[in-house]
C-alpha cells in the first residue's frame, strides 16, 4: 500500500507543480513560489522513503526536553544542561535501519544521532521506524540554534511540544505552537507538560486542564496534553505508547504528505480563485468574450469610418487607418471592465495582460487596414438622381470592408488570447480538484 500511495502522491505533486507554473505565467512568478517550495519539500521527503516517522521535540530553555528525550530513548544521549539547561544542536535517536538519508536531509550530523536496532534493547520492535529528534531551544539566544530548529520543524511528521508548569501559559509558547499546528494541519501535534514532579498532583492536573483550555481558546480542537516527569519517570511510558501508535503502521509520513498535498491543492484553488462560484464564473466569462470582442470591433469600425468620412468635402471616404492610441486605450479599457464583471480581479487582469496591448493592437490594425481597398464612389448620374441611396450603398460597402479587416485582428489579438488564459485557469482549477481528491483518498486508505 505504501509504495502505491507514494507513487500516487508523487503524481499529485507533479500535477500541482505543473498547474502552479501554468498559473504563474498569468499571475506572476511570485504567486506560485510558496506552492513550488512546498512541492519540492514533499518530493524530497518521498524520495527518502516513508517508512520512518520523524518525531521532533520542541520547547523552550529549561523545559526538560533533553531529559525527556533520554527517558523515551532509555539512554543518556542528548546532553542535559546543568548550569544553563539548553540544547545547542539537534540530536536524534533512530530505531531500526535505513534512516541515514533522512537524517542527512534533516541536517543532523553523524556524531549527533544514535541507532537502536539490537533485539536485546527494550522497545526496539515497538518503536522501529521512529526518528526522535531533540531540537535546539526555540528561545535560544544563539541565532544558529534557532535556525537549526526552524529547518527541521517543517520536515517533522510529529511535533511534541514540551513545556513545564512555570511556562505553560507563556503567550509566546502558545502563539508559536498554534502557528505551527495551523501551518501543518496534517501533522500530529502533542503537548507535554513536563516536570510535574515539581508541583502537587492536583495542581499538575489543574495546570494541564488550564493549558488545554488556553489552546482551545487559541483555536485548536481537542488538544492532547500529556503529563510527564522525565526525572521521576511519570507518564513517560504513556508518551512512548502514543508515539508507538504513530509509528506502528508506518503510515504517518504518508498521511502527513497527503495532508500537505491537500493544502497544496487548496493553494491551487486559491490561485484559480472564485470559490464555489468558480465554474459558473468560468462559463459566464467564456460566453462573454466573443460578444465583448464583437462590441470592441464595432467600436473600432465606427472610429475608423468617422475618421475617414468626407476628407475632401465631396463625400469621399479616405483610406482607413487605425484609431489613435487614446481611442484604442478607451476601447481596451471598456473591454477589460467587462472582464472584471465576470471574473475575480486577478484573472480579469490576467486576461487583459494576455490580450494585445494598445501599441501591438494598433500595429496589427494598421497592417490589416492597409490592405483594405476603398470602394469606388457611385457614378455622377447615380449621385445626381439617387443621392441618398448611392451614399448609403457606398458607406455600407466601405463599412463591410473595414469591419472585415478589423474583426480578425480583434479575434486573434484579444478574444483568442483571453480564451486561452481562461482555459489555463480552468486547467489550474481542475488540477486543484483532482489533487484534492487524490490526497483525500490516500489519507482515507492510510488511516484505515
């Protein structure tokens, strides 16, 4: 199942990348940059396999995070501060084999991780596939320490936030934890209230309840708060069991990737814009484009004929020329306003950019109109005896020829490019729908 799901996710990532790049051609390169960055990270994760679950311990200085790491690993590997309790670099404990590529990706040096794979060691079979990472303190005064934590955090599959009874209500802690939880909805999040041995049992329970309440107020749903004492061993076995539940089926990384892919699909939908009304707006815009082009062509024809009428005072029509740039700009602006009535602003602007600008449009019109042959004026006797009919016939013949030259220019320089951009928007929207369905399917199958 894992191999099939990973292949499907890789295909979904490719769809997002292709659609994001397509959208960027119309909306600007910066609009797709976050999506492409996310896809790159997901692709790198899949390339290193999904058999391991990355569990990151995050917390502030003095929370007992490293002591908890050692308690879970049942060995003193992560350095515990004495005079100034702080974690200076990321360390890891790996249960099982084959995690080297992932650890290199995380940037954890070889002398900073240890492998547990002996059958003589406890919990090896239960935790096989888990990579437990002790991150530098998020509130470290050293910039390099914070940068290490910021690099690993987005890559972790499970985040375990460690705090203590003195800091459980720290606003900075809550803001950071909630921000991380919201930024990675598909990732498992746990909160550990460590050092409960420093307070009475009733006080510890009350603090845990208060902390959960604060997290709910911050916007999290059903936050899980685990009470532990790394030094005394309270709650460590329960926390270890919770982590086992995340690693036993080796699907956590797949579920995390599927959730992130779902977020990428939502990002694509945002680029396509329009929400639930998107398809209706798309159909309306498609129906609008041709009539709008015809209206602009009519306006251009009228402007050309007006400029060419009676140049010598004898009722003669001059050779047609493209309207002045100002008139072209006015007509193009009217055309663009019609787009804004049917589409979100971003795509209305995209359609306007896809269409030829005033300068290019003027050149194309000038070239087309230069090929128009002005019809001959009616003969003297026809003008004498049928002046109104002859003038009308002459005018209509001229108008047909001018319109015949202008119509194809408007079609090729405005309507067709706008329709192509509209089609690209539809492809982006379709990719968002398809990838969203794929992500839900992988998540459902993986959770089953």
